[in-house]
C-alpha cells in the first residue's frame, strides 16, 4: 500500500534461489496512493517484496557472451594461467617461454571462469570449481601448475577506500587463530577433503600491464628457479 504509482511489481522471495514474480496483481487508488493486492495459495509462511518499477535496478551494460570453450573436456594443459582480460597480452611472453620448455600452457580469463562456473557472478569458489573440473575432466595428464596473474585484496568492497581491485580474487579461509586469512592454496586442493594441494600454485600480484612487462624483461634464470628449488632443503626446529 501507499504506492505513488500503479506500476508495481511483487516477487515471492521466500526461496532466494527460486525467486518468483507474482503476475495476478490488482491495483486500486485509495486517496492519493495505490494499494496492490493479489491472491496466492499458501502452504507455509511466505515472504514478498513489492516495489515500483523505478525502484528496480537496471543493468549498466549488456554484452553478448561468446563461449570460451574452457568447459570442453578436449582441453588439456600442464600449466594454467588465470588472469584478468587486461593482462592476457602482457602475460603471453611467459606462456610462450613455458611452452618452449615443453609444457602445455592455457591462459584463461577470470571473466570466462565466472561465466562458465558461476553464472557470470564474481566468486572465488568459481576458480576452485574450474580447477577441480580441469583436474578431473580435461585431457590427461591433469594440470600440474597454476599461476594467478593480478592483484587481490581481502577488502572485496573497498570499504577502506584504498582503491584496491580484485583482478583475480583470493579465498578467505577461516582459521582457528587468525580468523579469515587469504589462501590461494585452497584453490588447488581439488582431490579429496584434505588440505594438501594437488597442483603447484603461485601468484604474480600486479595491478597493471607495465609491472608485468617489467618482470618479464628480467633474465629468464630469475623467472625459472624450479631446478634450484627442487635441490634445496629447508631445515628448522620448533622452539621448546
């Protein structure tokens, strides 16, 4: 009631994943405002949302979706690069270098992962779902390496006003002593319920093409340290 227009829409929002529009609406002018009524069969308490058409949010942009093909099981990769669309061209030299080393490399846009694995909606879970799918369903052998290219932040909505952008988001893992803690490792725990990663994962935390370009101009031995890492040992002792 008390609407200033009869252009009113009503939705059944009892089930957030199954919102329904109510179509049999009747509006009545009472004084200077409108009242909207409808009939519905109820087997339980229902929750409704009523709003005028000028209260509904409108999309800022509509684009035609082009199938990226990442859901195809014919894909295969040893080395997966997940990055923002802005950085795809900049990271290509690194992908070429890894291919020269004999690896099958696949560059995947984070936007395509959202589209294919979460209906186009931003979600770190979509990254894990994608990597789980590649591990189980892409052409064998399963991927071994994952590289995330792009900065991330725990402040998803930029509440602190720092201007940080989640180009490729991390996952906020609930821990016993530190609360929510950033964890890229979570993305590659794709087989079983354990916390042991099933792929190697790393991140280049950069915010623009220039920083990526500068890194790739460094000598290749700086980039490729896997051989030395494999022959290194870290030995430590817990105090007490």
